[in-house]
């Protein structure tokens, strides 16, 4: 078992390098303390995601013997048990979860914030699907927006600064919307669809038929609609970034540009967006980092800033509490 901070940080550094080149690149712009804490947070998030989806850093894991695969609810139970141990200050023997425990010792992270992230895994384990746009945004909040809130706390944002935390949440939501539009084909192959059922019904796309060739043209406007939402949330997040210290602002704006490019490229490609998985090239990432540096040097005036997109973080939290996850029978 390992609980030595240096070892946990090194394992987390390797995890982010393997799991997300985009986030790894942006994280290098933070000061050392913040960068290491970001790595620790990423390692926990990545491990939870991998356990939930039976993957290895977002890729197919090694095959397991027949009859030994865990059911979704059992995988969720594993995530919950290890996370609760880490939050209680116990050594789990699993570096990614011990990373969360280490982070908790260094940063004040409320149990509720971590619970909100785990609720996203519970939605997937329950084979939940969004019916409305608000449902889709609720899912985005759990799996990415709540992570954005924890990230803001890691960067030193005061736990009582609700507006800045809201805008950190907005960036996570923008990131997840980019994931949704990019991964329509991959999600469908895994029996999932995160575009709202109401949107699909309006486009006359039957459930489970979203990737059929004859519906691809009908799908394009729905994806454009999600991309428009992503732009609104990204714009809101940029206002929050203006309140951060320079290096933190630079890193956040770089990530916003790199990930925002994914949604913009998907929208630009139209019906060809899923011929190949959309990626941001190394050259484009460097351009985003350079542009973010310029923006970070001269933060925009907050006067006359557009209102935050709706629903708000608090409204999404209320929606989750009103409609808790029900396990499939």
C-alpha cells in the first residue's frame, strides 16, 4: 500500500499523461502546488470513470474471464466504498483513491461535492437517459460541472464565492457537452445516448436509431444545438476565470480553448463529424495556449457581462434531489 505524497503525485502525473493529453498540457501551466493537486483530483476522477466503464484510462481494458465481470451496480459500490474510505482519511491501497484522500488533507472539499460527482456514475449504472434538455445538463453537472467546482476549490476559490464556483461549474458543463457531441457514435455502441429524448423525438429519430445512416442529417441540428449551449457555458466560465491568479487563469483559459475546439470542430464538420474521432492537434493546442496567455494578461472587464446560462448550478442540484436515481429492476 502507498500513501506517500510524492508517490501519489507521480502516479497521478502518469495517469493524466495517459488519460488526457489536453488536460495534461493545460495542467503544466499551474504553479507546482496547484498542478500537483490537479493531478491528484484527475487521478481519482479517471479511476472512478475506468471502474464504471471497465476501461483503462478511457480505453478498452484487458479481457476478463467469463463470469467474473462485475455488474454496473457492483462497480458503483466499489467506487463508493473506496471514495468513502479516502474521504474518511483511510488508506485504501489504491493510489488513485489515496490521491483523493491526500487532496482532502490539503484542500477543504465538502463531502457533498464528491457525492455530486459520484451521482453521475450512479446515473450511468442505473441506465438512466436524459428526457429533457435540463436532464442532459443535470448529467453534465454531475460528471463534469461538480468536478469544476472542486477544481475551483483546489485553485483557492473561497467556498462562499458562489458566483465564481458557478462559473467553474459552467466550464465543466461546457466540457461535457463537447464530449457528448464528439462521442455520439461511441456512446451508441455502448448502449448510451446523452442527447435528450425530447430532442430526438422532435427530429423524428427513434430511440436507439441515432447513428443509423439515414438519420445522420437529422442529427446534425441537434448537435449544433448542444454546441450552442456549450458556447454559452464556456463564455460564462471565461468571466469566472478573470477572477483567478494569472497562472491559474492561463491554465483554465487554455483548457477552455482546447476543449472548446472539440465542439467547434464537430459543429463545423456537420454530418462528417463522426467519420473519425475529433481530436485537437498538437499545433492547435499550442495555439490555444498562446491565445490563452494573451487573454490572461489582459482580463476582460466584467462590466456588462452577459447573464449566466440557465439552469444554474443550484437549479441542477435541486433537480437531482427532486428526481433521485432509481436502480433498474
